[in-house]
C-alpha cells in the first residue's frame, strides 16, 4: 500500500532570521525512519509557496504540517494553508506551535485547519499519522495533546500528555535538514560569536505567570535533557561545524541549579560563549561560586523577566516565586562584579482602574528602570507593551475582557499588521492604553537605547556608541523624552538593532 508523504513547514519569522528550526526538527524526529517527509524553511526559501506547491504537484504528498508562532509567521502560515486546501482539497493540514495552541478556537474553526497538536507532538503527531494512514478515525479521540472538530462540528480538546523524559526522545534529524538546507546557513554571527547555534535543552516552565504564552501549553510543567546530553550535542556541532556560541531558547534554562552547574563544568574549557533565559528569584539562589563558574564557562548574558519593579503588579501578573522589586535591584547589583550581563525584560501598560493609574504605573517603571541602570550600567533593558494572552479563567484575563479587549474572531483577521505588532508586543490594541501612554513608553525606550546602546548589537561600537550616548545624554538625565527624532535618525542610519529576546519569534 502506497504511503502518503509529509511536508513539515517552518514559516518565515521576524526578519527571516536563520536559526535552527528546532520545532520542526522535533516533529521530524518523531517520524524519522517511519514516514517520508520533507522540510521547508520559509526563512531560507526565496519562494516557499512554489517549493510547497511543487511537492504537492507530484501527487505523493498528503499532509501539510506547519508550526505557527504568534506574529510574522502567520503571514505565511494562514494564506499557505488556505491555498493548499483550495488547490488540494483532500490534503490534511496539521498545525502546532504557541499560536495554534493559545488561539485554538479561532484556528480550528477555520475551514482549512484540520488538526492542532496542542503542546509537544513527540507522541501525538506520529500517532495521528498512524491513525489517519490506517483509516482508523474512530481512534482519534484517544490521542492526547490533540484539538480537532468532530463530525458535528464540536471542538474536541483531548487531555494533556505528561511531559516525556527528554533524554529518551530520538535525536533531532540534523542531517536530514542538511539535505535540504546547509546547516552552515543556520550558524549566524551574533554578539556571542561568529557561529552561533540555537538549541532547546528543556520544555516548559514550572511557573504560571498570567501574561505568558507558555503557561496554557505546559501548565507549570518542566522537563529537561541531562547536562551530559546537552554537552554531547554541542560538542558534535563544535567538532563538525566549528560553532563558538550557543543560544539556549528554553523557556527556563536555569530551573535546575544542579544541571546548570554540571553543564558549566563540562563546557568550561571549550571556548564557547552562551546565553539563556531564566528567572531572577531562581538564579539568585545560586551561590557566587556557581555564578562565577558559569561566567568562566562562557555564560555571557542571561535573559530575565523582570516585568516590573512594582510588587503589586507582580502579584497581578501572578509572577509566582519570590520575585520583588528590591530583589531585582539586588540581583542586578550582584551580577555586576561577576560580569554576566542581565538582560531584563519589562512589561509596561498593565490594566488598572483608571487611566491615571495606568500612566502612574508606566512612569513608576520608567524610574525603576533608570535605577537598575545606575546599579548595573551593563544591564540590558527590553521593554514590551503588555499584550494579553488567551489564558481563560485567570483573573487577569477576566479583567482585560471587562475592559473591552477582544481577540479576532476570524483567523484571517490576524493578518492585519496591527495584530502582527500586537504579537510582537509593540502595539497593544488594548483599550486602557492611550496614544500618549504608548508614546511615552516608546520615546523613553528610544532615549534609553541611545544613552545605553545594547551590547548585543555588535555593529554599534567605539565612536558610534559615544556619539549616541552624547546625543541622548540631556534627554535621559532630564527626563525629556518627547520627539527624540535625532536619536531615531542615528538608529536608522546605523541600522541599530534594539535589544530583544533572541529568537523569541524565530520558530
């Protein structure tokens, strides 16, 4: 009996960054050696639709599988999936990724999306293909981590599967990807190194922050590869491709101190620099010796969700743990002599009872950010506007609905540029944030990035950095942030890359 083939598609991400597409590699690993499949990476294809269509024209391909992150990936994911259904009605379309899981109702109600893998697909995806290939559709409701519509149109969301032992999973099919796109193209020059490799060493996060897109998918669960397994993978890429830097795109790389210390011991003599994401109150429990070891082992920067220095707003966000405004300042001070750069992200523009309170919170956090820079001038600051996440049932979600915020009711409405900016946390579309509030935040961010240019933009060095700081000095010190056109002009001329969470929308 002829076996139907599978297309696994990674839509183009923000700026088309060439990062290893770990999400589609994970899907490929689950069926490698059992089903024939091809990878299509929208970040490297000059015309991805032409490539996808050429596969379907052979008549051998039945399944179109697409990872969908919020924001830019929707610009290819939505129209391509729709066109496939129009041109090849018998094709089966399967979506996965944060957007598909968090916005599952609007996604699965679209007539061109057949199934959604809701979370990890290591078991769900191959099992779904098995069932469809054997024409045993009656067994679909037994597959965990799945969302679909039954014969009557009812949306079915099956139970979540326990997170698997990550060391027990099959290796990612890097060489299979290499047969379509040279792996060398994914090793980018960054501030970390000349050949930077992106890697996932764990899944999930043990915390349940109400503003985080990860929470509805993992529900406070976390599983990780062992330090030795991570080191083995990195060693392979160092020996075969000469990588000299790693971006750990885990949601929370530093959850286990024991694992981080063990990994640091393993890699400390390899000349590799690295970056990862973590929580302030988690890493603050590490000893000074642990942090010094991490520095010596190549840890150059840590992305940390500061969110706000206001303890009441931290409670509103359900940040959990023991993080406080004072704790953020103490940790910034603690890292300064060690030399690991803290990359603090702040979420401004949370809802409040009155517009005056919203503005007061914004101004409070602006002053708090300036305090952080006084304590640790090397600290990186990333500013996001609060963008609601569809965490139904949470107090914060109920609050934003009462304030008049609504997500699009039709999948194709997400293609509007304003919703793309919403997903990138640059345009909130929230009724409680007025234009003057947004201007205040954006203008402060411009002045801040002028007075303290990011260390992660390796093009802004020497005289350029000095000029930016000099031009921005009076504005920063006096708090006059309006109309910073001169700073914006320099940023545009020098193609300044403002600090951001590396690869957040890359997969």
